[in-house]
C-alpha cells in the first residue's frame, strides 16, 4: 500500500478573488454580484485589504452556483434559501445544546 | 450497498422503551467510563466512546429516534438490510449537483456507515445538495464536492488531532471500487458546523478538469460533563439550597483540570458563574472561550427527623414570600 497522504487543513486559509473564482468555478464578476447581493462575504474587509475569501465562502459560492444553475433559483430565491439554511443550522445547534442538559 | 445495522439501544444498554431521561443517564454513565481521557485502553476507549456518542446522537433526538425505530422494525423482517430507495448513493453527497460516483466512507470520521446513510448529511434529513445529474455535456467539468460529518471530541478541539479517513469510490461506468485512505489533520479550535476542506479529494473532474474537494463537517461529540456553545463550555453544578443561600466554594472539573468556584450568597437556580478563558480555543490564536458553571439547586429527597424539624423552624421564622406581589 502506498504511503498515506497527510492533509494539513488550515481553518484560517484565505484566497484571493482569482483563486476563489477558480476553486468555486465562478467568474470573478459573478462573485462581485453575489457580494453586492449579500450572498457571500469576504473574510477580510474588502475596502481595507482587498478581497479575500475563506473555505466557508468557497463552499457558499459552490452552493450558490448549484442553486442557480441546477435548481434554477434567482438571486432573491438563493438569498432566502441560504438565510433559511443558516437559521436552521443555528436553531438545530441550539436545540442540541439545550437537549444535552 | 448493504450496510450493517447498528443496534443503538444495545450500545447504550437501554431497553427500547427507555425514556429520554434514561437514555441520557445511560449515555452519561457510559461516556464517563469510556471517555478517551479516562479509559485505560485509550484506543478501545475511543472506539467505544464514539459508538456511544453515535447512539446518543440518534436516540437522544426524538425525531431521529422515531426514524430509527421505524428502520429497526423493517430491518428485523428481512435477512439483509437494504437502504430505502433514493438513498443508495452512499454516505457522501455532493453539494454542487451531479453525482457520478458513489462514495462509501470508512476509517475514523467517528460515524459508522449506517449512521451516515440514515442520519448524516446525505441521509434524507436536513439539506442535501445533489442527487441531480445534469449530464456531462460541458467540455471540462470540475469534480463534485463530497460532504461528510466528522465527530470531534472536545479534547481534540483543544489539542487538534489527525485522522485517517478512507474513501471508497465506485465508478458507475466500470462498477470498479477503489479505496483510498488519507490522513487529515484537524486544527485546534474547530467549531461545531465548521467545514474542513480537503483539497482535491472529492469526485474526479471530467475531461481533465480539477477534482472536487472533500468537506468534513465538524460535529462535536457530546461530553458527559460539559456542553459546548461556540467556544464557551457549560457545566451543570448541583448545589444544596443552603450553599446557594449562604454561598460556598466548590471545586469543579474543567477540561484542563479543576478550578475553585465561589458561589456568592443568594445565588439563584440557573444562574451562570463565569470562569474566564477556560473554554474551548477560539481559532488558532490562543484565545479561549469562557467556562460557565450553571447552578442547579437540588432538594434533598429524604429528610431525617432533625432535618425536617430545622426546615419547619425555618418556614416559621422566615419572612421570605416568593409569591409576594411586587
């Protein structure tokens, strides 16, 4: 058996908009549109240091792309879906926390 | 893809009609016994701890438990166990659409195949991205991403750890299965729900395009003593009524050892006492969340004659009226 590959995951990794565009397979201008719509936010303040995205943002971009291209949602629909998902996630975490009492 | 049925009731050693409270008690007792920090055989302890945690994850949640009970009944009928239709795609789902590959997982993500199949991200419940095939008409298409849950203990959140994860890919065109094992370093300070991205370990790209990524979603293992909320930890401290009224000093366990906590006089039930910086790490910067001691006043169930006489004397003497209109 081959040597096992070790992956050093970096929870704090950030990517430039070019890298993010490549990783998420979304054109740069499209990322800018999503940002303007509040669908995705850079990890750092764009006015300050430029656009940098983290893994969560990459994942969000891919989900947005999926909802748009495969599910045929428009931006307003995507925004609603993402907000609801985030809310459900927060609520289910809270339920888990409370249930452990 | 038949998976092995897991008897979660047996894992926790409770009868099928056990109450939620009994399930919780059984979990706490076993989790204390097999906690990796405490078990003599660390390796076996860890395996057992994960098994208990998985069982509790299902049986401790009324909705999951109901679903599991239904599955269990069906499983008993037949000899083999086949997943219900529409779920035969295996443990991993691809969040961005098409699914050309079938993935099974193994190694130590902390959850069994069985769990992933029915209660993981792809197992019907929750949001599942994928299952829709939009063909391969695009020239070069990046591979799909795969998502799965990763059970992480609180100790691992503090110290970080490395895990071996095996991925079995089944190529639908050839039916050929290939197993690949990778080791993933879990950085300290991960939080519940956070995704750990493993680059290039998702589905293969079409026509020379890049492979997708593997996303491991962090699920914190339930701890017998502590509950985590973000980077903060909560500990339920049982307190006698007079300790709450008169104040006391109590030694409480934390993840790193023990701390002495002062209960101020007149502490109410449910009140939170904060111990700064004794929670979980917040990212990798060395900053830590707080540790909260939640006061849970316990009443004595059996009274001696003398104790009863004292309570009676108190009730006659006391001016305190909890229902006094304010």
